[in-house]
């Protein structure tokens, strides 16, 4: 019985050590925002859209694919899609591009245009957009 306990304890310790050492490897492979690569004055957009009543799930389904598509754009520096926990169907977008020209090129992409084309049936009003400039970093 004592041998079984030792073997079980050894197996548990081994499994725990493998899990602990594997976690950093996975974390290192995840894409990261590289803040040092965001130029001062970068073109930033904070936008929001609200689903029509009863269209929350359809708008979510139409919008979720944008995450991978926009993040895959080499000119996109940061992209977050958020949904209000208290008001499902209320989405906030946060996007950063190096320039307005990069953002305009993004908006001209066929997948973005297809998403915009669906908004009259899904959204309550249009997209409200704030165009921002990213401020510089504090001195080191």
C-alpha cells in the first residue's frame, strides 16, 4: 500500500511539474500586443453598435468572425471586440492602425464591406465612431 501511495504521489508531482512547465510555452506562443511598435499619433477608433431588439444573436454571429480577420490584417496593430455584459447586443470595437490610410484600407476590405451591408437588418442605427490619436509613451 505504501508503494502505491509513493507511486501515486510521484505521478501527481510529475503531472503537476509538466503542467507548470507547459503553461509558459503556450503563453509565449500566444499573439501579443507589441506596445513599443505603436507609433505616437497612431490612428485609433472606438466604435459602438447596438443590435435591433431580437437581433442580438444574429449581430453577434455576423460580428465574431471580424476578430480573426482584422487581427490577421498586417496593418492592424490592436483589435478588441467587446460586448456589454448588462446589455447583450451592444458591441464596442477598439482598433489601432498606424495611420488613417491603413484604417481606410481596412474599411475597404470585402469582409468589412459585407459586414456593413448586413447592418441595416441587424443594427439599431449605424455605427457610432470616435476617431482618436494614440498619445506617446511616458519617458523612461
